[in-house]
């Protein structure tokens, strides 16, 4: 569980992303004199981990990303609440077990009868083991990502939905990505543009070009709403130590 409950951008920034100076983490905004983190190139999990270890963050999100991250944080919060109740039940059961042992109550357990498998009567026996599975066949997808003016978009993110497979375009907006033969579409995102879906087919050596449309991206200082204190204390001093003992 993370200590973050929700993230918001109460005062979106109106500065144009394209006019900012690129750097290692995103782009430098001369108006604010600080780096705007490119969160669109991160997964939701990577984004949450970044916010846990950084303060006073100014970032830029792809169109659906802010909602997606908050949904994940909410789901984790529900799991943590369920885990809290489970640990209480575990502690209660453990205490009751000690009580009954101290009372001297014993229970005779009869071992179940084990019948010999009929397979043992075969003289040649059977060889059991793991079946070696060959990796799924893949193919290479090539293409170029452009803006509305047919200019290349370097650094655009291309991902295969539901997997960790992904890449980014080069300085000419071109990309190459190996995907399974069963793949039907790719997700393409870039800061300041609407996330688009690229349909792919079985045609060999086909070059896929896609234009992205400008959108009002969500950009500004990130406000982090943390979990209540009792949840943070529970996670740090109860759940985490118990996991270290029993795992």
C-alpha cells in the first residue's frame, strides 16, 4: 500500500509544452524556472513510486492518466482496509489457539488412509516433469508518429495494451517494436496530444504512420493527498513487519 490517497492538479498550467526546453526528466519551464516531469512516459505504478519519493512536483499527464492513477490508488486503499481486518482476525485466532493450548485441550487426529495409485502397477512407470513451452511467435512493427502538421514527434510512447511491451520514437518520430502475432492494436501517447490507438494487421513489412491530435493536457503542480495517519501507522508498524515474518 502507498501512503498516497489521491493526486490532483487544482491550478493547471497554461504554458505551452512544446516551447519548453527538453531535459532528462521532462522539460524546463522558463516561466516557473523548474522542470515539468514527463509523466506520460511512465506507467501508473512508476508515477506513484516517483511521487512517493519526491516533493513539490510539477508534472504533465496524458489525457486519461490522472484518472487512471487515482483509480489505482483507490483500489490499493480498499485492499489495505481489507488487509487490516484480516490481520485483526489472524491475531484473534492466534490468541484463541494459545488459550486452548494453555487449557490442556487436546485433539486426536487420525491420519487419512493413503491408497496406492493404480499407476504404480505399470512396469514401465511414468515420467513426470515440466513441459518446455516455447515463447510466442513475434513480429516487428515499424512506423512513424506525426503531429497535425505532419511533423515527426520524437519521444512519443508506443505500448501494447495490457503488457509491459513498449518503446519510444526517435528524433525522426520513427519506432520499431516486437509484438506477438496475436496483437491487434497499439496505444500511442505524447504530452500535449490525445492518446490514440493504432490498428495493426498481419501484412508483412508494413509501415504504420499515425497522426496525433493536440489536446489540452493536464499540466501543473501536483497536490498529493495522503492516507489518514492511522492507516500509515498500520502499514508501517503492523502490516509490513508481519509480512516480513511470515513471507
